[in-house]
C-alpha cells in the first residue's frame, strides 16, 4: 500500500509505502538512496536513525540541488508487525521535511 501527500503549493511531498515481501529496512533505505543518486548524482547524504511510533527507523538525510533551489529529503525505513514501511519526504531546504515521532 502507498500513500502520497503533496503540498498544495507543489514544493514538497511525503510518500509512505509498505512492502508485503518484508525486505530488510536498511536495504530498502539504501535502495531508495541509490535511486535518488541516479537522478541527482551530486547529492549529499548522511546516515540517520530515529524512533517513529516506537519503531527504530533507519535511513538517510539527503540534500540535493533541483529546480533552482537546494532541496532536502528524509528517507526512513522501519519494520512493523504487518510489513516493513518506508517514508520519503522531500521539500526545499527552508522547509526541511520531518515526520512526527
């Protein structure tokens, strides 16, 4: 299942996905980062971990240049009882995307 939400102004979005095949969350986070690297080869990324809804989430904080501005993305992946989930939020640096914890 995938849920996508976009800022009405078009500058940011959040994407939340579950995967019934139950892959390792770190592998999903790395695959999402590599997909972004294909689109934005000069991006900067740093490993990230945080707790989301009492689940340890692994991922990356990403910064890249697109549409004449510096953008930020947060990739977070974690496993629930049902299936691994991953979240991606993207937006301009001045509106750094975050997730409720």
